């Protein structure tokens, strides 16, 4: 049983539930009590001897000021769905595929070559309001999407009475869109809480600190807030100024029109655009954001203009954010930032985060990669907000702390994902958020969180003593964004599950492997010097595969030479894919696999036999002797390549992709579906190309990935501190002499671990953790 300890835990308190709050603080070993959205802390709680976190959102909860200054609300560009101009005898009303009504004029209405488009027809009227001010109107644009041309300003007019644009002189059967600036009149997190947690109160608006008047107001508000909250020890900023993008539609059948955790679309305003032009010497247009209606999704490669805009916003967020943080510090309080919600422009991984002066960073986590995302930031304190939140329902709408919910099982499933990452990287604090009184009906949940808190503090103590054991092989994940999007793509796992790379990141988050994230420019600047395996995973054209970055011959040459001299390029799905060359995958000669996009349908294809993956390595007599001496019979005591094993674990499997083929017949195929190779290994010079048609994270595939990495690095498929049961994992902390073994399954497991002091065999209950002293 884990020893009872205290500290490193943040408890959500609740006025009216003082006895419960203080009892749970004792049970869970809390040293800090926090408020949450919709809750307050009473004097009894505040003065109970705990540290006090107070949550603020700088840009909301200012409705009185916002109502008096409606032109200081935050904005975004919106683009109407495309409408096809068709002929008609009278003013016709047709509905496009989005269910939006638009009037197409004929002889009975306006001129026959006119097209009317209602600007707000497709959008949620409670979220947006048209900004037709003179300053904003200069940035509106109308496009002929069929011709991909901007329509001249004199060829369209705006009617403020009904919020429509009429386009004159249209070309029949061409489609048209209107891009316009809109105020955001309902802050998105408030909107979410109203719809999910059934809030019934005033809709909160968000104000834009870009305006000098807003800055003056917020500095005064922050000063007053600090003076009226003398007991607060930590101010938790939620987060800075600009929320991730969440655009809702008018039709309930397609309410969520667009969501992107990493998008900068909600940072725009006429003032920001004007200031950008003064600083950078060129004008950003509506189309720079709208991008043919696709917007600039984080999952796609950016361009120079997007990078400039991101840097421009980051400059401002740091500049004004630091003023607020300095003010908090002047009152003797610490400042933490929540790495979600209004985080856009904060960018903890762009090398400038320390300029804010934050004392800590808090990350909401469902998954292991999010724990690693938090742990890697340059900040004194790293804190995780665990799930489930203490809400009646979860993000997907399923019951949690309500009839039909099982929050204890939810907590176990979330914890096993996060726990394996916590074994690899140190986190300083954990905690919960929400309404504490909901736990009263779930005593088993309270008991389980007590166990989690004690386990966490013990694991943290091992990190305090020294780093955990890792294998020698170094891994780099290669994509367009590089370190800027370390560990993440754009949001939580349930928002990005369709991308192979998020599965790869989640698998890597708990493996005993050093991982870096590189951009293509990093590779050209020599970043591969201390890397053994490069992973490039994603579909063609995406930021994660790389898109047009692969048209750079220098990049391809550097990587090809690096593999030839001993590196391994591990490609997943459509790695290095780009049109215009003799192969679709630029690294096809290294991988031994390519994709036929239609050009080779008449060409012959190499047949292959599937290898069983066993007996890949021959154990030398010397290694056998060392293994026998160590008590780890059948395995090499120093963890080197002398292991006889199967490269594809039983139960491992990935989805097939169409039209993959072997380029020269030399690749070994270890997994296939019909004539489609799924997992291959291709020798290239002294190095290797490894190809996976896709990757879905589960326990079997995570073990497969780890074995492929070990194999690529010349460390064998088995080695020290590696469980023989793939449903279990372990971490060894040399400085503490402690081995932590975890069961990631819902059934009891027995596992054996080779160590430098011989084998250790343990049985572990479902979801449980065992601590062994070596």
C-alpha cells in the first residue's frame, strides 16, 4: 500500500460545503484549495490554512464595461457558404447544401445578373454580430470561387437593414462567397458551459485588450482584483486573451462548423490588421484567414504570412500579459496560466514563454501526451488538471457525476493514460476542477483519488532524486511545426484521433525513450546529429507529413544520406508524400515502399512473403554467458541486440491503406493485408527505412512501436527494464533504486522484468501500480 503523504494537490472547494471541502482536503492530501467557474470560496475555507488559487479570465466577466464599449469586443472573419448564381424569372429563394437561404434575383426583383447573400444565415446568431463599421468594412471581401478571383469592390453592395450583400454582374453558374468581420458576442467557454452544464445566467462577452482603452480598464481591474483578494496566493489566468477557434452554425444538424485548438482566427480585428501593416509593411487580407473557406487549420502547413501573424500576436500577448503578471507579483502573489481555453498567442514552446514571468503552468489532461506537453514547458511549476472534471456530464455529453455515470471507472481509465507519461517526466502538482459536492454520492471515487494522489507524490519523489532509465536510441518526430507543437497536434485526443501522429505521440509519451520534435528547417540546420530514429507520420499534404516541404531537394538529400550512414526513417501512412516526382513518397528509396496515385496502375508489382519476425537476432556465446550470469536467461544482460523475439507482438495490428507497393522487392514485410504491406523494414546502406501503413494506439501497438524503435537503434527487441507482458510497463529510477510497475489493463497481470540485479516477477491488480525496491 502506498504511504500516505500530503502536498502537490489542488482541491476545488465550494462555499456551502465547508465540511466536505476540508474533509476532502485532508483525505486527498491537498495543500491548495481553488475556486472553479461558477463557485466561490467562503471565509471558513479561505482561512483554513491552505494555499488559495483564484481563477480569473482576463477577457470575460466584464459585461457592464463591454455593453458600454461594444466596439471593443473580440472579432473574427467569417465566410458565407458558397452560393451558385442561377437564373430565375422572379426573386427566387434557394437553399445551398448548408441549408442556408439566399435570394437569387431575376426580372421580378433586382437585375437578372445580381446575387443576394445573407451574411449571418449560416452562423449562430447568439455567437456573432456583423461588424459593419467603417474600419472593419475596408477588410470585407467578395470572391468568385469558381474563377478563384476577388470581386471588385464596385461590383457589390451591402444592405445593413437585413445584413446582406448583393453582387452585381455575376457570371451565371459561378459560385460566390462573402468574407466579413464579425463581433463575437458570446464567449465560447461560457457558451459551452451553458449548453453542457446547463448554466442559466447572463451570456458573457469577451473584450479585446488590443485597444488602449481596454488595456487601461483591465490594468485598473487587475489592480482592484488583487487588492480585494488578499488571501489569494496564486492567481490562475484562464488563460490570456484569445480563445481557440470554435465557430457555431445556425443549423443544429451542423452546429459545430469549425474547431481548431491551435488556430489564430479569433485574434483578428481592424485595429490589429492596421497595426500589423505598420509593423510588417504589407496588408493581411480576409482571404489570408479564410483561405478559400478552409481557414488555416493547424493540421495543414502554414505559410510565411501565417507565421508573421502568429509572431505579431505573440508579441502583443507577451507585452500586455507581462504587465498584468507584474502587477500580480507586486501584490506578493504567484501567477499561473491555464494551457487551454484562451491560450492562443501564449505559445509555451516558441522559446519566448519565459518572458511572461509565469510561476506555473496548468494543463487539462485526458492523455499521456498532454502530460508530456505540460512537463516540457520552461516554467517553475507544472500542474495537471485531471479528468473527470466534477461535472454532471463529460465533454461528450455522457453522464459522469449523475445517474448512470461511473466516475471511478472514468478516473481509472484517464489515470492509466496519464500515469505512464508521469513515469517518464516530472510533474509537480495534480488536481481537480468542478463542483466538489457532486462527489458526495460517489465515495468510491473519493477513495480512488486518494490512492492516485498518494501514488503521484511517490512517483514525483523519484523524479526529484534523479531521471528515470531510458534506452540509448534517440527519437525525433519530424513535421512542419517542429518544436512549436511538441507532443500535441491541435487539442485533445478525441478532437484529433483521425491523425496517425496523435496516436504515435500518445504511444511515445510513456516509453523510456528520449523524444524531440523537429521542423524541416531544423533538419537542414544539422539537428539530426544526435538522432537515431526520425518519425514522419501523416497523410499527404498535412503539416504532419509535410506537404510541399518535401519539394526541397536539400532536405531529401540530407535525410537520405543520414539513413545511409546509419539512421532510421520510420514513415507512417503517407510520409514525405508530394506530387511532381518519380515517386510519391520522396523517401521511397529509403522506405522500399511507395503509393500508387494512379500513374502505375498498368505496372507490375512485387509479390512478397510475410515474415514471422522471429529469430531476427542471433545471441552470441558471450551475450548468452552474460545473460546467464545475470539471471536473465535468454536475454542479453546489457540490453543489447542479442535477443531472439518477434518484432510484431501478438495482437498488434494496424489499418490497411490502399495502393501501397514495394519499390524494389527488398523490403521485409512483417504484417500485411492481402497484397497490401502494412509493416515493412528496408535496409538502406547502414541504416533502415521502416514503413507502417497507419498507427492506432493500443497496448499491443505501443509495444510494437517500442520494439521497432529498439530494433532500429540496434538495441534488440527485449532488454533491461522491459516487461515481458505488454499489458504492463515499468520505469526504473537509478538514483532511488526503485522500480515502478504499472498494469494498463482491466484484469490482473503477471509480468517479469529483467534488471541489473536479476529478474523481478510481480502480479498486479487491474489498473494498479506496484513499487519495487532494487
